[in-house]
C-alpha cells in the first residue's frame, strides 16, 4: 500500500499548518518557516542549512497542490510526489550531499505524521503514532 492509498481518507491540511508542523518536527534550523507570512515569498525565515533545497521543497509543494494562498488545502499526494520528485533528481545527479537526501527522508517521515493526525478518527479515539520507530534511518557517508 502506498502512502497516498493509506491517506486517501485524509481531511487535508492547510499549507501554512503543514509547513509549520514540518518545521517543528524536523527542526527550525532545517526548515525555518514564518507562520505569520502573507505569501509564498515570505514563508522562509532566515537561512536554512540547505537553502536552495528548502526553497525548492516549499515551492514545489505549494505549486503541485495548486495553492493560491498560504491557507489553501494541501493534498497528501502532492506532498509525497514533490518530495519524491526532488529526491529522484538529487539521486540522479550523483553529486548530491547525503545530508540533503537525509533531509528529504526526514520531511517524508514528518509529512506522514502530519497527515496521519489529519485522518478522520472516532470522536473519543486518539490517533496512534509510533514516531520513533517510523523515523528514517540516517544514511552515513560511505567509507573509503
């Protein structure tokens, strides 16, 4: 089962909320998001570790979701397709820093958490999340 199939009943998440929650989960030094931004050009705050990559990720998710404003609903498929597409381009490059790949893996893990909390639940039930066991294994630099 793909992530898109698993989250087919998802109620959706607003773009601003998604970015803010991702920043909380992966760290604001990696994804410095301004929750009070008024448009996509203001969403990044400061100088993230991988600036070009972060800029590509936030804009790709925004565009692929068809967002016209920061409070537009984001489709789960758009998020995973954006992250996967960017990851594929980085891997194909062959010169990519392994930390960039790890960052994208972390964003995928964090996205699953954000969208799993947006799934419909029984009124009294809390969603079960095992965030530590699902967190991606960080790839190490190859030894020479």
